[in-house]
């Protein structure tokens, strides 16, 4: 447990749920994929995680982050390793209990916001809902859904190549490595990135990341009170 985080007044809670999981014929296999994905997230993003991601209530999962810094990478890792579509509710807010490594022992505004976000995602059939009770919630929610919609429409081949490119640096060397790994020419890799609209997706991610990670995110200043001259 990172005890220095106890003084924070805001956290990010991520709550997910597999879509129509009870209808799955291979439900046990998907649950194992989910557990494996959670283990990978906990290891890879350990420095950003306050309370580890874990399965809660059957096919749902939840974890708590110190900031929104790694939200996109975490979503991408879930997307890569969970072989089934899922809803995600992201809540921002404070806590009403002490910190704990056991996510089930923590409660507060951040958890309530995440729960309400997940319920809205299910009700409106959205991939992701972001809830912080700030004026940016709808902008963030629909931009995240634009990004998720693009991802879930990638073909299996696009998915493999784009994720490989992402994890290997998103540069000229990553293209060369992808070309070698998939046994195709570099021109084919560039074409896959282009047809998958990866650079548009990446631009949306960068813009949204800049918005979420502004100075006020963990301060007492709400977004609508920020001096616009600082932007």
C-alpha cells in the first residue's frame, strides 16, 4: 500500500462488467481470461494502483487508481486480453473510508460515481461512462466511446498489429519490429494503422489525457472555477 496517497482528496475508481455474460457458452473460459487480465493490469500498473483490480460479484471487476494517467493503457490491456465485450464505469471522487488493499473494504463518492456510471453504460448501451459531477463528464464520456467504438471495430488482424505497435513504442522501430513479427512489409503495417484510424484514435487519447490530467484534477479547484487564462 502506498501510504503517501492517504492525503489525496480524489481517486479514480474503475468498475467493469462483462456484457451478457450469463448467456456465454464458454463462461468459465472468459472468467479465466478476465482474472488473467486483472493480474496483468495489477502488475504492469502497480505504481498507479491504490487498490488492486479484482473480480467482484461474479462477472464484474473493480480497481482504484491514484490518477487518470493510465486509464487508456488499462482499457487497452483489458481489450487485448478479455475475449468478450464489457461495460466500464469510471468514477472520480473522494472516499468515506480508510484505504485498503482489498477493494471491497473501501467506499465513498468515487465508488458511488463509478457504480452510477456503470449502470448508465448498461442502460444506454455505452462502452464507457465517466462520472465526476464536473462539467466535462459528457465530453469525456462520448470521446471515450468514440475511441472504444473504433477499437471494437478493428478486425482481428488490425487489433493484433495495432496493439503490437502500441506496446513497442509507436515509432519507426515499432513498425520495423511489427513487419518482422507478422511477416509482412512495412508498407502493410502503415496501411493497417491507417485503415484502423489509429492516429486519429491516438490524437483523441492525447487530447483527452491532457484534459483529465490538468493541474486541477487532484486540487480543490473544480473545472468550472479554473481561470481559463491558464489553459
